[in-house]
């Protein structure tokens, strides 16, 4: 099943203008997305490489069988949200100062006195991303307030948000041209695509050297990621491959599979109950070699 650049090519066919807006966003955002390393120098990759992987996963989840069900606005919204969903990880000082009170920084540190700013940003990075998208919508040349809301919500939806909430994620959100977009489907796609980005390619060696890491938690997290040699997507399952022999790492990978399965089950249920779309994959499987 060939899905390379499925969303990108379809958007270019349907609306070259929207495709150019997305392409321009990708170009101007490369440096900004890499800023996450300022707060998270040892964290798993959240640069534009991760964003592109999430888009590729969405291409595979949608597949040729469903791409024609998506209108040009849905495709544009999904691509933009995929690309910007982790923009909050690289928030700068001025934006942090503007957004922190909105997200309850004072209460967070009362409840978590030993945490750092990095912990706060990581916990709420999807909300920081949404505020970032809203603030910089003019820079991204978003066509209307409706696009801003939709992209912001789908980007937020890659973690924690209530995808069953009709107010937050309407199934038929109306756009200025009279079409509607299905926000729960788009948000479920990005949440699942983000969740399954667990293979060793997540940490390209050009960016990371695990032997140089110093934080024990990040060393452990990076060891787990590097142990997943590849992830295959079939019509029925997501299959993680590992040759890892360390029983502690294998146990951690099995727990990761359980977490991924919960996300898959949630996304499948949201899509089945709230949309006319489908997610065909039912299982997450760990294969040891």
C-alpha cells in the first residue's frame, strides 16, 4: 500500500494555495521546532523530523481507501497540526512569560515543588503549542479564525484532551466556504501517529549519542527507543521489532506496548462513535528476534 506523501500530494491537487501555505510553514518553522533542545537537550527528538514522521504515520493510517473522504480543509488542518503539534516544546522566554499564567504555572509548582520549568513545559506542551499557533497565526498565513481554531484543537489533541467532547471537537465544524471538517477524526489520527513514533529512527544518531547523555531518566527513555529496531504498520496491527536481550528493557517495551494499545483503543472508539471514518489497526504487537 503506497502512502508516501499521500496528504501532501492530495492537498496540492485540491488547492495549490493551501499547499503553499503548508509548505511555507514547514520552511519557516524548522529552526523554531529545533528549539526544544534548549529546555530538553537530552530528550527524544521533537524536531521537524518527528513532525514529518507523524505526517507519514497519518498518511499510512488514512491510506488510499480514505483519502478521498477528506476535503481540502481537513487535509490542510491535519498537515499544519502535525507539523506544529510540538511547537510548545521550544517555547521562548517571551512566549513563556505570556502563556504561563494561562496554564496555571503558580498552582503547578505549588503541587509539584520539586519540578523544573522543563517539567511544566513538558506536562503542558500541547497547550503551549495551541497558544503558540493562536499567537502566530498571522505568520503562518492562516486563512481565517476557523482555521486557527481547528488547527489549534487538532494540535492540542495529540495528548490528554477529551476527544469525545463535542464542544472541543465538533464532528462537523463549519468552515467559511460552507464545508465542514471532522475534528475528532483529525485529532485521533495525530494522537495515534504521535504515540507510535517509538522506533530507533526517532533519535537519529546525527542528533544524539546515548553515551554522552547524563540525565538518568533520559538515558533510560533513549535506551527504550533505541531498542525498537523498526515499527511496521499493517492493515491489522502495529508491529514493534526488537533484538533487545536486557530483561529490564524488554519489560519496559512490553509496558510501552500496553500504553500504545490503550491509545489505539481510545482513538478507534472515538473514530467509530463520532465519525464516518475508521481505523483498521486493532493490535499493538512486540516481536522479539
